[in-house]
């Protein structure tokens, strides 16, 4: 199952910043919509990701453990 928490487009706690979202005219970045709305079946708002997670992209995990990254 594809969960929003595993998607690289999830920003903050519950916002989806998928590139398919309309562009914000202030900063030029995709607008961040509520992830629950984007994944809801038959929604008329959001990016239309839907229950099948059409725009899901898995987060990249670092190859080194986090404690090694801080040592430099």
C-alpha cells in the first residue's frame, strides 16, 4: 500500500506539494494541498492523486546512517 508518509511530495505534517498541483504565483512552487483531500475518492479539489496514488514517488533514503552524516 502506498502511504503519503512514504511519498517525497509530502511537506510538513499533512500537505502534498506534488508537481501536478497548480503553481503558486508568489513563489513559483507547486501549491501544497491537504494530502487527505488529494487522496480522497471522488474529490473535486486537490491534484487528483486518488486512492491509487497516481503521483506517488518514494522518498530517497540516505545510504549512510544519520549519525555518520553529522560527523562529516
